[in-house]
C-alpha cells in the first residue's frame, strides 16, 4: 500500500477518494492491508513502522468506532514492540474500551493477550496475570488454540520476569506443544527463543545455544531480520558465559548496529547493557561506568525501570572496582528501589550481593557472610544456577578471609562437585580460592596445583580476546595468582622458581599479537565510522586544549571522557574486523638462569614485586639471586606517592615545596632503595624493573646518602619487563646513524618552548624532518613510527587518563592520538621522545600493573622511550631536551645523555620538580 499519501488524508472526502483509488471503496480491504503492512514492518523495520503509525494518526476522526478500535490496536502494537510501554498501554486500553462497546469480544481478547506483555514490562504483575487469564479463558472456550498458546507464551514471559524459571518453562512447554501441532513456525520460534532464555539462567548453555539457533533459522526462513538479530544477540551472551569474550563483543557490536538501523531502540540499549557485563569481566571499569550512565538515561526515557535498575547496578559495579564504596551504596540503593517497584527479587539480591562485597572489602566479614547466606537461599529457590554459584564463590572467599576454615571446606567440597557446571570465569575464581584455602591449611603443594589450574583457565579465557588493547585489563586481576605462587615458593626457600613465576606472570600480561601491520592500513573503515571519528577528534582537539600556556598538559572533563569513550567504541568496532592475520606472540620468556647468565661482573637486575599488602624485590647478579622484603606496606606507599604527586601536580609552585619534595623522596628512598644497597656492593650497572605503583617512583632522583644521585656513580636502566633480558642483558645499543628522524611540534601557539625545542633538535640532528602545527597530524605521526630504526621526537600537550590508560593521549593538530592508536600498530622506531606531561605515568586505578603511554610504545616495539612522570613546564622541557641532544651529538648513549643532562641542570640549581620528571624506559 502507498504510505506517501496517508499524511494528506485529513477529511472524509479525501479518505473516500483514497479508498476508491486504492482499495475499491473497501475500508475493510484498507484495514487488512494496513494491518499486514504494520505487522511486517514491526518484525523487520521499526523505523518504517513508526512512519506508518505517524501517517495514520489523522484517520481516527474519520473512522467509525469499531475501526477506530482496530487502529488503536495497530498503534498500540507499534509502541509495544518499540519499547514505549506507557504509550502502548494507553492505546491498548482505548481499543479494549471500544471493542467492549461494540461487543467484539474476540478482538478484545486479542488485545488482552498483548496487554499482558505490556503490563508485565510496566511491573503491574497482578494486572498482567488477571488480563492474561481473561484472554486465555476466552480462547480456550472458543477453541482458538493458536491464540491460547500465545497467551501461555506471554504468561511464561511474566513468570520469567518474576524469576520463577521452572514455572515459566511449564507455560512455554505447553505453548510449544500447540504450536508444533499447528505447524506455526513463527510462534514456535518465539517460544524456542524464550525457552533458551530460561536454560541460560539454569546454566544449561548447550540447550540454550541449540534453542537460539533453532529460532534464528526459522526467523531467517521467514525473512524476519529483527527477530533473527535478537537471536544472534542472545547467542552472543551465551558465548560470553562460555568465556568467548571478544567474539561475544563483536556480535554485540554488530547486532547493536542492526537494532539501531532497524529502529529498535529498546534492543539497542539492551545490547549495550549486556556489553557492560562483559566489560566488567574484562576489567574495563571506566567504560562500564560511562556506558551504564547512557543506557540508564535511555531506559528512563523508555519507561523501563527494570532495565534502568540494571544499568545503575553495573555503574555501581564499576565504582566498586575503583574503591568508591559510598557511591556504590548510593547507586545500589537506588537500583534496589527500582527493582522493588518491579517486584523483582533476583536483582534486589544482586544489589545486596554488591553491598556484601563492600562489607567484605571493608573487613566486615560476618556482615558479608550473612548477606551471602540470604542471597544464596533465594537463588537456590529460584534455580538461578549461575548467580547461585557466584554467591557461593563470594561466600567461600569471605569464609577463608575470616579464617572459618571448617565451613569453608564444606563450601569448597560442594563447588568441587559442581565444577563442570561452572562458567569459565567461575572455574578460575574457584581454583584461585581453593588454592587460598589449601594454603591456609598448610597444604602448599596442593595449593600450588590449584593456583596453576587457575592460570591455565585464565590463559584459555585470554586466548579468546582478540582486540589486543584490552587483554591487559583482563589480565590485571589474574596477576594475584602468580603472586600467590611466588609467595609460596619464597616460603619454601625456592627463590629461583619464585622469580621464574614472577617473570612468567608479567610475560603473560605483556603478551601481544604479532601482525604484518598491513591489515591496519588496509582495513576498510565504514563511512559512518570515519565521519564520526573525524567529528570526535575535532571536538577533542578544541576541548582538551588548555586556556593558558606554561605546561604541556591538557584539559579533562566529563564531556571529554564521554567523547573519548565514544571514539574508543568506534576503534574497537574497526579492530574487530581485522583479526584474521594475527596470532599470539610465542610464550618464550627469560628465566632467572637466562638473566643471570647474561650479567657481567658489577651488573645487577632489581625486579620489584608488588604483593597484596607489601613489597619486595629480587636482586639478581651473575652468581646470586636474593629476595629482599621491603619495609613498607601497600597503603603506606600509596599515601606517600599521593603526597608527592600532589605537590608536583599543583599549579602554584613555591620554593618551600621543593624542600617537602626532598623529604618525601628521602622517605621513598629509605623504604624502596636503602634495604637493597647491602646487596649491591661493587655494582656499577643496574637494571630496574618496577611493578605496579612502584613504576611511579622517579628513580633518577634517588640519592646515595652523600647528597649525590645514585645515577652519578651507577648506570641506571629502567625496563618495561624482563621478557628479553635473558637474550640481551644490560647492553643498550649506541644510538648513531639513524635512517630517519621525525620531529613533531604541535604547539597550538601556546607552547613557545616546544617550538624552540623542535627547531633546536632539527638543527642538531642530521636527516631530520620537522612537522610543525598543521603539519603535525596524527596520521603523519603514526606513519613515522613505522620507519625502522628511526627517532620520533614529539613536543606537544599530553594527557594521562587515570581511569582508563588506553585513553592517555598526545594532542596533535588534528586531535588526540591515544594509547590504543599506538597499541594496534606495528611500530619499528628505535627511539621515541614523548616531550609532554605525564607521558610515563600510569593510571591510578589498577595498582596491580597499570600502564602508561610510554609503556604502550614499548609494547608496540620501541626499544627506548623518553617520558615524564608528572606535568612539566614548557620552558624547562625545551632546555632539558636541548642538552639531551647535545650529549647524544657528542657520542653518548641515550641513557647517558639524558642522565648527564639531568645532572647538569640539577647542579645549576633547578628544583626536583623540574629535573626529576623525565626518564628513559627500555623495552626489556
């Protein structure tokens, strides 16, 4: 039928002419056609259904009462399926009223069938049940089996919503038997899809996957793209539960775009909601927080309080990971109120679960255990296996921590009997906790076995993650397993084995994808992605620029973070299309014997270790392997570094602050360095490998007790990891005869020192090419990194992201270049100088092993990176870099050049804040 003329039908005469021209004067034929077209569009293209609905609004006043009722029903169905349940109820109610007046009881019963579903989503469960019963009674009495079965299916949805899974399954099974008997393929697909949802809750992933595929096959045969897309979305959720994280994310992205294209805003928001759950397991907490806020707004606009409550819950879970417990409690209270209004106990229990985790984190173990007991009882009653197992695992953790070993053993034995039913991430948690319990009982060998089993599972899960930028986030909380094994080996006096496990854990963290790099350039980017990427980068270029000069930092705000998150989503979608030519890096890594074999007399490697609540360091020399406990707790060092960085980050710098910095640096030295000195007699060359928050310590500022810097008498090298030290040892190459030197100066007329710096470097270095301001683009910068053996020097504003280190960036003329832009490329430069603020400072929210821009360049293949710990002044940085290149031009190696430049400026009277920020990070 033609929709083009419908908006023009505003009088009875124009409607009569339309009917005569198109439907032989038959209003019944018109309504039959309209009903069929509406039904088709609702299943395939909600945007088209919306146009038809809006085009027919003017017809209400032109129709008799009975036909008005049918039109209300058509409009109600559109609003129903598009997720606007309040509007749907309003139209369905008018249709019921008119059908009652006209005594068209069959049509009224059909509306009641749909109204049951709408009232369920509006949380009016008693009304929904009564409405459904009326409809079911009518269809049963009149022998209309298909309609009766559809009511049964909707009743199943109602009980599913109420978390009564087994009761829901009974309704679905009864409906399925009728649909199969009547050979109704469409209705069969709906029920099989709904049954799949139940089996997913029951942890029967095989059955759920089979049912979703059956439904998808039927929908495809009926050319129902929207419904088939919903099946693929549910299959992706099963993949997530099975541990196929990246594949699940890729399908979520594809189905999300499909829902958006077809106008299904409800399913589009639901896709994002479930993406948040995957991102929680990948430890991408800042992304979860940002997305949860957006989806909460979307569900609020749709009037979907149940889904809005879930979004608030995920936001709370993100803040829990960041340790913001007061915000967690506020958000879970709000979410719990919404779930209470929905009469949904399952998610009320989820909120209580998160509150129990807060109790546990703050040491209130009895309170946590009491909550876990309540939650476990509910999930056991409803048959929600996955959440029941989650609760039992958290309960076991609290029992172990509270030293209730006897009860903990009972829980462990139960979970052991259910091991095969556990999801992949649950198996990892179980083996980890089982190792803790066995260790607490003194069975070290059995504990080691359990920890190793946890590592094996974590590696299997990690292998499913193909966007390489996110695998580090996933692995960060897995390092605790390696630390447990390290501690056990140290307790047994097996230092060599302990160190080998430490290296293995960090090597697994630092694993990357080998790629030809060709796929990065050849990947076809969808036009809408490219346009949005350009728009966002243009916005960020303007928004991140400071209002005044003086420092090489950038502006941060919630609006900027939101734009960064949107850009990251686009980049992840692009990356998900180009993984076919990539493979995991080999598992080769150095051992203690390898490293010691490469060390010469007078050389040592100090590998710091950040454990749960304390620190230590392995000191390796050619004939010795010592472990040195460090006399400072984790919280104490965190507070010490917070005070130090508060001073170096503040704008109003005063001379007295330098004295305070010196005192704080002396305290850091006493805690981290002094205990090691007795193991370093005669050592003239030291390789430092920081771990966790220790990477924030400015080691170039450590003094030797006589007022001189340690690096004045000892060569200091700072390494990103120990991965290749067993092959190269402490032998940095001489920097000479570079094939290419690229200098990027993005001053935006606010960094005169950066301009002077770029011009000075251009004069000192042969074969240099200067890119300034409009020429200093992100594309040119990334291209320059591909030149083998080159130097890339950058003088520009830079930004450190505390929440998500992938969002740390360098601000060039056309917008920021992020850490994730570098991590996805094949970088072949020999030396990169990041002459901006905080380019070597890691984020703060991932203490286990957060990472920085400098580390990203190191993982991507750069041998040496010059970077800064904190914000640096434009004028001083220009001076330091000039002296750095002056030393390099005289034939010094990079580490010697920078350290000599720093020593010279320090002796000239510069403050610690000015001279101690920059350091060189070697790949290792």
